[in-house]
């Protein structure tokens, strides 16, 4: 992995994570500390799954 591809992968993961985290916060409403941790963790797993899924489809 070159420096450019690592930067692109990191930017993609961060953008997916930010979008999914925002979606989680909109759906939850009142946010407690535990809900923030769970939401951030779930968004991180979702971002990783989205990146892997996109790579699988684009390498066909």
C-alpha cells in the first residue's frame, strides 16, 4: 500500500464513520455518554464493512 492509497483509505473510512455517526445521533435523540461510545463503535464497524464491500465490488 502506497502513501496515497493509505491516505485515500483513511479518508474514506473517516467519511463513512462521520456519516454513520451522524445518522446514529439523529436516530437516537437524547444522547448519553454510553450511547455515544456505542454509536461510535457501531459506526466504525459499519465504516469498515462499507470500505471492504466497496473494494470487493470494485475489484471484479
